[in-house]
C-alpha cells in the first residue's frame, strides 16, 4: 500500500539525507515523498538534486508557519516526518525570535493541520539538547527537560506541543531526540564542517572555552536509520533517544580533525566560551535499541575520514555558503 509522506526541512542537512535514502536503492518501494522546505539560508536545493525527477518525489517550497500552505500540502498525506527548524545554537543567542517562530509556531501549525487531516503518524525530529547539561550518566527519555539555549528551549517547546497533540487530539506523535550529527552536506557554520573547511584553507579554528565540553557524535546515516525505525515501527506518544555514537570532548574531536588535515595545535585559537554552553550531553539509547532494534553502524574514525574527504571533493558546494553563513566575529 502506498504511503504519502510529508518531509519538512527536506533541503537541509539531515532532511535531504533522509529523502535521498528513502528514494535511493534499498529504500521502501511504496513511499511517495512530498518535500517541504522554505529554503532559508540553511536549505539547499542541490542537496535534493539526486532525487529531482524521481516518480515518487515532489518538492514544495513553503514556510511551515504559513497555515494555508501547510493545510494544502497536508491534504492527502498519511505520515509526517518533521525536520524543518532553525538549528544553529549560536544564531539563537543573537536572535531567538525566528527560532520561536519556526520551531514552536511552525511545529504547532503542522500539528494542527495533521490533526485536521487525520494523518496516521507524525514524527517530531528533536535533539538531546532539550535535556540540558548533565555531569554524570546519561539521559533516558523520562528525564525532565531543562533546555539552556533559545534553540533547545524552542525545540523542547515543539516536543511538548507534539506530545500534547497526542494526548489532546489522539494524533499518533513520536518524538526522536538525537545527539550531535556529522556527515556530508552539513552547513559550514556547524563545528565539524566549519573546522574542516577552515583547516583546508590554512586558517586557524576557534575552540570555545577550555574545549572540555563533551558531545556524542552520530553519523547522519545512522540518524536517518533511527528516524526510519521510529517512522515504521515506533509507538504513538513515545519518545526515542537516538545516540550510541562516539562520546568525546571538543578538544579530542579537534585533535582528530587536526590530524586529518595534517595540522597541529598551532592552528587552534581558544576563544571566549559560548553563553550558557552546556558542559556535557549523553543519551541513553536503550529504548530504541531494545524496542526497535536500532544501533548505530558508522564508526567515528571512518565517518570522519569520509566527511573530510567529502568537503575536500565538494568545495563548490560549501564555498559559496561561507560568506552568507558566517556569523559576525
Ligand atoms: N544537526 C544536528 O546535529 C541535529 C541533532 C539532533 C536533532 N537535529 C534536528 O534535526 C532537524 C534537522 O536538522 P539539520 O541539521 O538538518 O538542520 P538544517 O539547518 O541543516 O536544515 C533545516 C532545514 O529546515 C528548513 N527550514 C527552516 N525554517 C523553515 C520554515 N519556517 N519552513 C520550512 N522549512 C524551514 C531550512 O530551509 C533547512 O532546509 C532539526 O529539527 C534539528 O533540530 C539536528
């Protein structure tokens, strides 16, 4: 039976990987994808070039806050995977308003339309950052939400609205909370692609604070597999952490990137810490492993090497994005 699937944020880093995977070799043969994206600075039509013209694909340019457009696009959809978001923490510290607009109001607009149109399931793609920072151990899905940045607060609000729609309206909502992603086609303002591209051109890289903030890194291919497991086998009203990648400090990560670039610590400049910078994230992924049989497959060393190689080979993809995406110094 054919499934009509609406994917929001489909032209971004993770959304485009998800759509390319769905419509690529080995993808489900019965899914018809509508890709919805506003093409903000982070959305790139080139990310979807590989599926353009595919018989089970159509692209719709539009804003998830536009209720009339969302209502029109939602008609006839069976499922939604919602990835559209403002996603960069540093930008949220400069101006949070667009984060609230897209991540809260946009999510609510989608949820309302999904409820109205009787959509069978809605996957809210979220982040481990909603839990805040923790000293020891790892977060389970039952952890209270203690977001510390405007970005994570807006994502947490979206999650709560989504779960409320499940309770209030019976909408089958499933929430995923993933750790930091890396891989090809990540906008070059994020740590890994920013550092790779700066080092490629012989620039120094800025490392926040003492560099001891700890993050768990998951390859985007693994995240996409996790989202697909939740879309196809997840349960209504349930939250699924997606982690299980490699946990390391920013300093350790930078060490790996320096090594890949053939550079040394002379290329690193310690800069003032990010405001409210969470010290440590770590998710407990037992639930998705046990219930859905998901485990990450990409080894960090292999995944990083392939990512570095991708940015070397695709200068024409990222170079035009650097001036537009650069944050004020
Ligand atoms: N990148 C990570 O490490 C990570 C980790 C966990 C969760 N997530 C979540 O995954 C999702 C995708 O993240 P990403 O890294 O691919 O982000 P991204 O910034 O690369 O892509 C976001 C996409 O959303 C689109 N968009 C933004 N505002 C929109 C609007 N108002 N209407 C329609 N489209 C709009 C953009 O054009 C872009 O294509 C986000 O919800 C993010 O919170 C990301």
